[in-house]
């Protein structure tokens, strides 16, 4: 177990190195930050001095190792655009993204499980087929289009919900939350639906498939034969066995919710890390881009690692044999 | 640009013919009993055909700038333009391009990108999955860790990274033509992991089966075991994933175009058309967004419905 | 617990009935609060509410007294003397005097400053007494006061105490996030990229000020979202309104459109110092003035203005608009659309069948920039020119232009001094270290190079205008650029908001009244 753990962690760290290297090699193609930092009356001399000052005159490998060296000391540098520590900016933006991810994750989980059970139990029913078809409409439209349509309908035409931002936020111990104000809660609705719809469909389909598999199992048949009530079979036996893979997949999906938040945050001007990243690309704010990509990678690799370790702990035979159950 | 819309059938692999026949007749039987699948298939066929035959069907050639008249811009559908008197069935966009023709040509690009990207992802994923599952050891570790790296970034980010690098190293004069190939590469490379994981999982299961052990004992080469014994058994899930991936790839192309890293506006795909159209959503020119969006929805939805049906139909346990 | 808190917050929002909160949104967040670290319209425009210069521009853009009450030239063009306003205090309570002006000069003219170029001709700034300052120049600078309206005064004490004595555009410092000006509004809160809050400065010396008690600026970079926010009543004012949404905003109850003309001229430039077309060994046809003329006659500017710009923009014939100082009245006609003439010119130049070339454009810099270029591709196709359009984000655009990766390109220019000399200095003069820095095409004309410094130091307005006219005529005859149109200024505001629009796109909060 120990040897496996160490090996797995070493591999994860290596993965992070590679990710960083790829990311840094890309930065040069995004553009030149110096042009955005100086006004139209700047001279070539000004440009070169600033490039040198930022270390941009160095090859990207050198820039990368400088970044790693600093990052190892917990210092992600200063944002070109805002002139303050990137870590501070990320911490400031993180609550917005995490709250959005949490609400849409919960919505996806609750809605997905409920609809999944419904469609599994009434597999041949009309209602279930309608739900299945509707759910496909949700995944057949790009997220950004769903967001824009929701804004058009609920903000512009009906005027019920805010069109952008987080509304009024309250600061509780360094964490800004939108949960405590009416406008904050209202502001969460449209972005959460936009972000959660896709995951909800995924979970619904997963629950349905798992339920259908479980319902065919021998022990369920025995339970039926023993005359247990249908409801009790469905919920006490079938659902319980369904939930394990569902929770695993949801955990794995958490990362992709945060990543997909990029698009939702752009459409709704949601002040989270995703919007920060998109703005950083436009402005070629290399320190912010680097820190964001590293953060996301650490998160994904971490989730992967934990899941692997859990599987290993539960059943060594299953080691590394977790195939994606999403489809 | 030819459309290769032949579905990935197991034809190149000599699967046991009895199995194959049963498989097909079963599928056909299930198809006949699923009106949704039939309608979806019909829609897909119509859309694909009209995309392939776009040069014959489309009243205008939106990719030829010399034929455009800017004064035709923003003509509403079914009305004659106030200045030129020209008539357009679905209206025109900001450049005076016929929306109907542009959708047909745009769909051609979207479908081509989608098919090619899925093909790339599938070939890559199946090969790597087979190798990882069958050989194990270091090969497996490397392939699956690369898959981890890939999963580390969400598909859309991977695609953006690849797009960024490819655009950076392409000379500017080729960028217009390159954009489509870069999209294919970006989407294809961001999507192979799913195939690899499923194939590897199935390979691990099949590997321990008696018949594979037997084949090994009689000295069959690993290549022949992989191709003749393992591959046919993983084709069903691969086919299902490929269908759903096709819809996902078309949507990914649209999303990339929305983020401004997709097909250029001079040769727009459906996604580019939607990006252009959404700028005019509030100003009253709804048709520039509406028709491409509906086309995209119809295309993706019917492919998804087909994939859905296929998944159920190919999973005997669920029948 | 939770309902109670909810109630408390609701009350907090509802109670102060006298306060007039004003919410506005723009596409770009000012990237610094340091007036010497960023020379861009978003930064200088925003900081005009917090900081002040010796002079400022009024609603009609004319120079008027601000921290200086009067000024006069010294001797025969040796410099300018400014008499400072007495009794002015900074937001932190310290007094404003000549020492702060000298300090602000040293800071703004320092190597790391982004506004250094304004002081290229300044040799020294001397505090004659507490309220008199002499600014000495190496040669006569007749329009010097016009060129320093955005040179903002910082308090030497506050700046030194917070170790922000030099601007730091790269790494940032205390002044990047904090501000201490003399202006009508105090920086109450600064969350870069999210929200910036301004509140009135009670000790301000001036009187004309609207009734906004809390101004909140939010950057919204997606203009469709901004329009939705205005229509939904989430913000009171947005800048800009996308041209396509202008008419719709005009028709909606409760909001209105404020239409104006920006100082920015949009134009096409050409590669004029390379022998070959980009990426080929073919001779560069744009070296021939007839080819450039053909392009000018092939572009249907009225059609662009009517469809893509929706009738919101004015055509341009020169590098500046007619409202600018030094505009050449006799050269106000732009080349008309004449396809036959264009084809004839191409034939004369030896390209009867046209040629293929690379057209470079930004896709997120100017209003509908990409659409304009796309339309241009179609128009040039009419005379057989095959333009390969490469439209890219602005962060890549300037580096690509600097590396000469184009044959023809789109450029917008807004004269910072509101004077016709400004674009000549940057776009027409032969490129050198600190002049002609935006002349990417490399046009070079000895006579023009000779006239530009002469214009800069000419005191007699008639002689100056004659020289400006000569350069403008040369630029037109040589088709150094093909000016297309002057970019419109489109702001959207709720009906209960009174405001004034400035042609340089600066948003001045003290001109806002909430009714």
C-alpha cells in the first residue's frame, strides 16, 4: 500500500510538471502583455525595458522554472493587470466559483437522482420518455447559448432575475457569500441552472442505467418474489446500490463543473476564477493564467489520486480499473 | 472536402460472422420498434445530405466574397431587401450573406470537423486503450498517466491550448485553411481518453477470459489477439461513445467558436454563425441566431437520440 | 439566524433615502489607479474623477482652469508659467502646492512612467513660490497646456510615505490600488475587475457637481450582457452600446441612447517598406500609389456605415475628424466609390487580374472591427483583389504588426492632444525610436519629416495650419492610409440619469445627476 501510494503521488507530481510545461509553452502564443500595459505613446525602449523587468525576454523554459521556484515558496507572482499578488486575487475570487459550483452541483445531484429514479422505474412510461428526450435537448445546445437564452427570457423579457454578477454579497470571515441576501440568492439561480444542466443530465442517465442494472439483479428478483413492496425494493435496495457509483462520478465531475464554470461565468459576468482566467487570456496576464491552470491541475490530479487510493483501499484487485461510467 | 459519414462499423475486422448477423438483425429489429430512433435517423440523413450537397442546393455561395453585396445585410427572412430588392428565404446576416446557404455550408464544416475529430479520437483511443489493457506494465502506466494529464484539463481547455499552440506555429497566410484542421486536432485530442478508458477496461476483462488465454497458448501474436479477439468485443461500447462524441464534438466546435478560437467568419461553421448571431439577439435580427441554433439543436439532438437508442439496443441486459 | 440577517441587510439597503447610488458599467476595468502608470482611456478617464491636473477639459473639450487658475507663456517660447489655485487639499487632508507639481512632474517624467512622452520637450519644472510654477521647454510649445490635461497631480507626502514615489506599471505598488487626489470623488473601494466605488470628496474646491453620493463601476466585458443589464435595470449606464443595439435601446421605455462621435478615426494602412508580399517572393504591389488608390476607390464606406455601423458613424477623409484642432478644411472629401477607376488603376499598375495578399485585423479592439474587414474582403474581391483575412485578438495584433506579418491592416487612432499634429507624429513620420512609433507600414517622406517638428514649435496659428494642410494633403495624395470613418460613441443610460458625453470617451461622474 505504501509503495503504491508513493508511486502514485510521484506520478501525480510528474503530471503537474508536464501540465505546467505545456501551459508555459502556450503563453507565448497568447500575445504580448507589454502592449496592454503601456499606452499608445510608448516608445520601443519602454517596451523592451518592461519586457526585461517582467522576465519576458527569457526563453519559456527559464520562465517556467522561475515560476516553479516561486510557486514552491507559495508565491505565484503579481498579476500584470492588477499589480497585486495572484494568490490574493485567486482567494478573493474562489468563493464566487465555489458557491456557484456547489449550488449547481447540488441541483444536478438532487435533480439528477430524482429524475434518474423516475425514468428507471417508469422506463416505458410516457413521462419518462419525455424527460429523457428533454434531457437530450439540454445536452444538445452549447452551454453559452442556454445561458444567453435564459438571460433573454428571465432578465430582459420578464425582468424576474438579475442578468449578471452575484448581487449583494456579505463578507463572513474573509469569505464573500451570496447565500445571505435575497439579491445574492436570486443572482445564483440562472448561472446555476446553466452550469448544472449538463451535469444533471449526466447524473440522471447514470442513475437510470445503474438502477436498471440493479433492478435486474437476482437479489431484487428474490425480493420481489418474497413479496416486498415495490417502493421498498426501489428505494431500500436498488437505490442504495446505485448511489456508490453515482457519488464517485459526481466527485469526479466536481472538477469539471469548476472548469466549465469558465463559460457560465463569462456569459453571466460571474466574478469567479473562470472569468478571471478568461480576462487573463485577453490581457495576457501570464501569472494569473499559470496559477489558474496549476490550481485546476492540482485539483483534478488530487481528485484522481483520492479516487484511486480509495479504490485501492477498498479492493486491491480493482486497482486502477475504474473505467469511466459516465456513458 | 468530402464527407466521410460512414458509421464506424466493424467491417474492417473479421468478427465472427454468426455473431455479426445476429447483432445486425437484433439492431434492425430494435430500430423498427423505436419511432424516435427512426425520426432521428431521418433528420440526421436529411441534414447530412443537405450539407454534402450544399453546392447543389444552396442558392448562393457564401464562401465566395465576390458574390456578396453588403447592402443586402440584415434582410429579414421572406422579405425583399429595401435597397437591392433581393429576396432571401431565411434572410441575410450582417455581411449580406444568405442565411440559408451559409447554414448549409456551415453545417458541412461542423459535420466534417465532428466526424474527423471523432475518428481521430476513436482510432487513437482504441489503439492506446488496447495497448494499455493488453500489455500492462509501463506502457499502461504511461498511457493512463497521459490520459490523466488530459483529464486534468477539461476538454474545452485542452482544445484551447492546442488551438493556441497550433495557431502560434502556423504561418498567418495559412491560418484560414488551417483553422479547420486545428479544430479537428484540438477536439480529437481532447476526446480520446474516453475511448481509451473504456477499451482498456474491456480489454482487462477480456484478457483473462479462457479463449484469450487459449489463443495465447497456441502462440497467436499479441497483435492478432488484440485485433481478432479483443477488439470485436469492445466495439459496441466504442460505437455508442463515438455517436455521443459526435454530438459532443459538434457542440465543442460551437463553444470554441463562441470563445473566438474556432472557424473563421469568412468560412463560418454553425458555431461561428451562432457567435455572430448572438450579437444581434437584442437588436431584432433574430434570424441570424435562430436558424443556425435550431439547425445545431436538430443535428445534435437527433445524433444524441440515435446514440441513446443505440446504447440501449446494444446492451442486451436492458432489453 | 438567517432570516434575521437577511432582514438586516434588506434594511441597510433601503434606509438611506437621500443617497443617490449610481451604477455604471464599461467593457474595460482601469488596470491601475496610478495616474502615471497607465496611458489609456480607461485609466485616465476613470482617474479624472479622483485626480486633477493643472488644467482640465470642459463639456466642450476646451481647456479650462483646474488646479491652475491661469497660465501664460514665458518669454519667447521658453516655457509656460502656471499660477496655482490656493486652498486646495488632497483627500487625506494635506495641502496642494507647487512642491506637489514639481514632484508630479518628476514622477510622471520618470523612466518607468507611461506618460513620459508628454514631457519630451520639458527641460525643467521650477517652483517659483508656493503657488507659482514654471515649466521650461527646450523649444516653443504653443499647445503645451492642451497636452497636459491628463497630467494628474499627486501628493508628494502621501506618495513617498507609501513608497509609491515612482510609478510601477509592471509590478505595482501602493498607488496601483489606492488613490489620493484632489478631485471631486474619493476612491472608497477598489476590487480590480469586480467593482470600484467612488464617493464625493467633501473638501473639494469646485462647485458644479451632480448629486451622486455613491458611484459604483462594474466592468462587464460582454457587451450583450451589459445591454441586458441596462434593460433589466441592474445598471444605470453602460458604455459602449453595441451599434446593432443602439436603435433598440432608443425604442425601449425607461432607457435612452446617447449618441456622439469619438475622436478615433478607423483606417487601413499598407506595407510600404517591404519589397515583397508577406510570405511570398512576389513584388509588393502596395509600394505603387495607384494600387493604394485603387483600394481607396473600391471600399464602399457609405455601405459600411449604413449596414455594419447602422448609420451611427461619420465618414473620415483625414487622420482626424473635423472637430479636432488643425483639421484641414480644404481636404474634407474622401475618395468616392468608383470600381471602374479602381480597376483601371490596377491595370495601369500592372495588376489587371489583381493579386492575393494578407489583410490583418483585430477582432476585439474597435467597434465591429472584424465585420468591417470582412466586408472589405468582399468589396476588394469586386476589383479582383483576393484578400486573405486574418482577424486576431488585440493582444496578438500589435506584436504581429511589429513583426511585419501583414500586407494591409486596420488601425484606429485617437489624437490624445485633440490636434491634427498628433497622428502625423505617430503614424506618418518615418519610424524612429520615439517618433513614428505607430507607423507600421514604414511610410517615409523627407518633406513631412521636416514639417512635423516645425509644426510642433510654430506659435503663429496661420503658419501652423498651412503646414498641417501641407502634410494632410501629402498623406491624402500618397494614400498613406485609407481613412474610413470616425468611430461613434454610443452610451446607454436610464431615463432618470442626466449626463454629459465627452468625445474622448471619458466618463465624468461630476456631470451626472440622478433624478
